C-alpha cells in the first residue's frame, strides 16, 4: 500500500465515498484508522498527531485528529466542516469526504455525498439506529448514492457480541429498505482498536465478511458518466478577435456527461438551433472525440449565437425544455425558504430568475408527525418544491443524470446559496414519512 502521492492507479479506477454518523459514533476515528492502517498518512502529519495526543495526556495517538482539522472541531470533539482526503492503495484510488454528524450540520453531508459513489454510515453498537442515522441514510437515498456501508462501531464496548451486531443490522436494513436502498453491506468494527477496518478482527470469528478497506477496494464503481447522453454546458466563448486568429470562435466548458465527437450534429439549447461539431480542442490539441468529465473547446460548423449558460446536446437526444420544475431540495441556509419567494436558480453554467410557487411538503425523516403544507423550509430540512423559472431550462431528471439533474437556489439579494435541488422524483421509497399523506 502506498501513501498519498496525489496519483491514482489508472487500472483500478477511482472511488469517491463519504462518511456520516451521529456525534460520538466514532466517525473521525474510523477515518483516521483507515488512513493510518493503510499507510496513507504522511510521516510529518502522523508525528504532529502523536505530539498533540501526548500533550493531552493520551497514551496512544488520537486518530480523529487526522481529519478534525478546524480548531473548533478539536476543541469540541466533533466534525463541523467537510474534510476531504485523497489516498490510494495498490488496488484503487480514493477521494474521501468526511462529513459532520451533528444535526446542525446535516446540510454539510449533502455537500460531501453529492458526488459520492458509496456512503459509510456509522452507528454505535450500544445505541443502534438513531434519529440522525435515519437522516443520513435518507440523504444518501435522496442523492442516489449507489452503495451504502453500515459500520457498526465500538464493538469492543459491546463485548464483540454477534447478537448486538445482528440486532443493529436488522434495524438499519429495515430503515434502508423503506428509503428504497436495496444494497446495504454491514460490517462490525472497532475503529479505536482497528478491528475489521483494514485488518480482520481476531475478536469476531463469527464474522466472515470483508473489512472496510477490502469492501472499498472491491465494490463496483457505477457506470462512467460518459455512458449517459452527452451534455455540454457552455462556460466561456473564446473569441480572440486578433489578426492571428481572424473569425475564431470556440465554446469552452466541461463535458457534464456523454461523449462528443467531430461530425456529431448537435442542438444548442434553449435556442434550439442546430449545427455540427467540426473541431474539439483538448489542452491545445485537436482530438476526434472527448468524454466526460474532460474540459474542451468546441468548434461548430455554423456561426450561431451561443453564450455562457447554453447547453450543447446531441440533436437526436435533447433534454426537454421547461419553465416548471418539480424537485426535492435540501435547505442549506439559516434563512428560511418560503413559498412565493423570488430566487435565482443556477443550473450548470446558467443562472435564471425563478419563484418558489409551492412547498407541498417536507419529508419527516425522523419519524415525527407530518406537518401538511409547511409553507417554508428551514436549515437542514428536506422538502418538495414547485418552481417557475423566467426562462426555459434543459433539466434532466436527477435519477437519470446527476450532473444535469441538480441545481442550486440562490438569494437574489446577495447570491447566498439557499438550497441544493434534485429535479424529478426523489426517493424510490416504500413508506418514507412525508408531510402529505398521499406521498410515499
């Protein structure tokens, strides 16, 4: 196994995963143990953790310090911000998003899990599934995270009991099924002692499954975004207007999904005008094709009126244009989101004016009584909204394309991010509590 060098084994692929769990479930310790035992911690950083731990009177290094980097996090013993870590083993490269566990920072988990292919959710074996565990599981389901791993932690404090582990596993699996999550892997661990994190535990011979790292190294990564329909949001129009480049016009941006090729007939949305790709510039070189998520500059056969925020798509497979968006949002700001409020909606590189026409319901993810037609969403709420935009947008359903099915709601006064949205149906759920009785 190799330390973090910033490189990723090309053949193994890259796994983005996020961690979540209630306060004191040992999430930061698990992440620290994973990095430490996989030899993914630089020597100087490990020495700093050992020094701080000794100053606190601890006999062994506090591995939670490897991820809790903010002073407030170390003082309070909780994770507040999303901490990203990059590391690799001989089998795969990883981007880890360590997200907060406190209910006040549930919105930060939305940020960390938005691009994840796998979510590790921790529970304390002694406490089982808590209200915050259900929230984190619901966020993973809402964001369509393909794989969920439940780490039943602190098994050492539960006497390494198979009965305790089985009880927690049953409770969590039932919760996950109601949210439409069918694929759950459950592993008993002790992050403090290292049981089943990187190395198999000698204390739980009744468990014959993989360790956490083994599962991370072998879980199949979801299909490449290049397999989806091509979507190219225009970020910048390049027009040098110089004698050296007379009449030069290319359209730069990052391919959100799919593959673009020269000779492909495309449509520019929202105008609906069509042309053919005659050139693809990749880092100063002309290529025949480019796939997501590369950044390129396109040349079109016709001199069309194309600007930032336009979406270039295959003429044979365009997304529908709409000014009415029904979506699920995770509210991120301290100020409430109210029905009737004017907002800005940012979708890919396009920002348009919009209004919140209705907030039909809020998901009651913690099992509390429903509140019909709440009229507003507050920080950390997850709810359904109906939006009306001033200009048409080409929005894919989030279930089909995570890149072009998501958007942000912004405060028009100062540009503050209010909410993160996912277009179309949200949960593929069976019995998810909501604030309206006729909604699953």
